[in-house]
C-alpha cells in the first residue's frame, strides 16, 4: 500500500483569522490525536521489543505510561486490537458528524472529502495490523511483518493527523463545532 501523498491534499488553512474561542475545537482535536500518537509510540515500542526478544521475564515498567518491554505476543495482539478499535471509533465519528458539517462550507468541502478518503486508507492499515497481530499469536516468525505494518500505519496516521489538525481548525471554529 503506497503512503498517503501529501502533495495532492487540498489546502485552505490560513484563510480566516479565528478567535481564541474558535480555536478551541481544533485544540481539542489535537489533544485527541496526541492521545493516539502516544498509543502509536507505545505500540511501536511493543512490537519492536517483541521482535527483538527483549527481556522476557522480570522486567518492570519504567513508568505508568510505558508498557513493559517484555510483552508476550498475546499482549501485543491485544494492544493492537485496542488501538484499532478506538481509532476506528474516532474516524467513524468524524465521518458521520464532523465531515458532513464541514462539507457544507464550499471552501472546506474538498478537505472534508479528502480526509474521509484517507480514513479508508487508514482502515486498510488497521486491518493489516490486526490480521498480523492475530497471526503473530500463533506464528511468532511473522513479528517482523507486524513491525513493518505498524510503522506504515504510524507514518500515514501521523501525516493524516497533522493534515487534519491544520485544515480542520478553521471550519470547526467557524461552525462552532465541538468534538
């Protein structure tokens, strides 16, 4: 699956000046995405450490927010499923509520359409990660494929989040939409 092409994305951000109150929805969107970014970092570390066979017993967590490096294949699979579920829920809410509202504004409609299309690409990544996470439970030799799939997901998702945060702040603020 080729990475999302940033050069083909419609751009409209910067066309209006928002008040601090109008910027709140965009700031909230960024905070939600930051939560997903943290989960992706955690997932990336977990699959890489599983691949590397790092410390399989007696390893403790560095902090409350960091997974122990010695996760089993079953635990990594569960983490993959959790990330996939929550991200799918987040994108479904955007597709059903936020993007249709933004699409009512002619200038921002191409952005809303593009973001909804990118959700399909992200979903394909999620399915690949989920399939491989399940496969690794019974065939640990496939962990390198899982590491690659997570890296591909993370690259496209980071790009998608940044684009969405940049381009959706204005229409969310102008429409007075919360997220």
